[in-house]
C-alpha cells in the first residue's frame, strides 16, 4: 500500500489559501478604487517618460 504524500497535500492547501487571499485582496482593492476615484488623474502625455 502506498503511503500518503503529506507534503503534496500541504502544498495544495497553501496554494488554495494563497489564491483565496489574493482574490480577497483584489476584491477589496477594486471596492476601494470604485469608492474613492483619484481626484486629479495624471494626463497620459506627461507620464510617458519618452523624452529624447
């Protein structure tokens, strides 16, 4: 009988936990962005930084 690979199971749990945390953080960031839009958005022309 094969023995269980506990390190693989632990890694899978850690990956699932990290994914859940990332999704939660992204959701919170999106809610924050929609609730507080930037007051003075930067013009895209001056932010390019391609000056010769």
